[in-house]
């Protein structure tokens, strides 16, 4: 009986987040039309069949999230973990920022950084206002808004999609390594939410995070310092050339990064992940669905790249990451899809001494 009540509470919690996100998008569209009707991006309507399919995938993700908690992949209270504790001031700030976002989109101003933002030393591909976001990823303001923006974008399911890396990561580590201190790296760790979830699933592991943005790393430090246990080691750095020695990590994750990389950089980052992963280690990628295995949702993907500034997304949705993983040396590569996200699970081959 208790489980049924908890599941009902979880479902109500997620539906509340989803309904709020949908209401927010509708209100934002109406305000945008009123302020400047010409600023609306030309998107294609979604057919009833597509909407029904999205709803089915939504329900399947809710069920998977619940079942993974029930099976012990992570504690059930993680289902209610909520980045909205400072909801009201953050949400108000999102509305205050929207006119700038809309104007930036209308003007096609994709590298809009004020003078006080230091852009020296970053790769050119990174210096973008992804999603027309104010300051790109290079300010504390951007970092403060990011988690709520992601939840609104994904209709309250952003965290549920992040948590899908936990089952293959935990299973892969259990199969490959005896119980011992494990080292896990999250690449493009952002504000630290994926590391927070990994800490809940693997409380004894040593966690590491690398990200290009000092502002997002500051936000991650504040979030992760609230959690009992060893503080994850966070480093500002480029995933194309990571400051770790060969064969160091037992597991690596990356969430929502690869679609924001040019194709050659995707390959370089995969090669770097292979280098720093131990033989037998597991690499789990979470990112957007792709046309190659979700052709029925191609219209939705095309709308996404129309609505948001994502300069590498069209290439990404047609990119074969399995081939890239194999080229780097990974094996036993499998795929999963949950809602609007796709996952690659790959292993680094064991060395002769480990066989």
C-alpha cells in the first residue's frame, strides 16, 4: 500500500511539473506574439499521431524511473529531488530574461557576450548563445537559470532523463570490477546534477567532473557541497584534452553535451574518454534522440533546431556515434531511448592481463 501511495505521489509530482512547463510555454508564446508577432519561429505542427507517441514515451519514462528506484538502482527519494527549491526567484528571472532572448533570436545574434564576460581561451565552437541563452554558458546568471530552463524545456522530465544513465553505469561497473573504491568522471558536468544523482546511486565512489564553464562549476560546487560524503573533484578544462592520466576512471558519463559539439570535436572527446577509461570500464552517453532510430519524430527534431540556436544539432541527429565509438576502440556498444533522449553504453576492451 505504501508503495502505491508513493508511486501516486511521484506521478502527481511529475505531472505537476509537466503541466506547469506546458503552461509556461503557452504563456511565453502568447506574450511573444503580443510583443512582436514577427519574432515567432516558423515551426511545423505536430500531428496527432506524433503527440500520442510523445505521450506514450512520457508515460514509459515515468514507469522506468519508478521501477529503477524500486529495484535499488537509486534511492526512491531521488524521484522527488527537485531543482525548484528556489523556484520563485529563478522563475521570475527567466521571465525578466525572455525579452533579451527573443530579441537575440530575432536578430540572429548568436555570439552576444557583454564586455565583462571573459571569452579568452575558449574554443570558438563553445562561444555561442546556445538556445539564445544570455551570456552563453559563461556567467553566474546563466548558471543560476540553467536547471529550471532544462526542466521547462523537457516538460519537467529533464532529471528523469538524466537518471537513465545510472542503471547502465551501475550495472557496467558491477560486472567489470570487484567491490572497491571506484572513480567516475562526468564530462561536461555543468551545474552538477548528474554527479548528484551518481552520488546517490554509488555513495562510496570517488566522483570527478570536468567542464569549460567556471560559472557552472561554481554552481555545481554549491550544490554538491550540500551532500554528505566525499566532495567530487571538479576541474575547469576542455574534454578534448583532459588533465587525467591514461586508464584512470572505472566509469564515465556525459549528459546533453554531444549535440553541442562539431563532428570532429565529438570524435576527439570520445577518443579522450577512451584514453582515460580503464580497460573494462563503461562509458554512458545521454543526449538527444536521432533521426537514425526515431524517424517518426524528425519533425520535432527539426522544430528544435529552428526554435533554438543549436548550430551542430542538424549534423548530430544524423551522426553515427556507434561508428565513432568503435573507431575510438570501444566495444559491446548498445543503445537505449527514453522519451526524447538517447543513450549509448560502451565498454573499453579488457587488456590481455585482465582476461
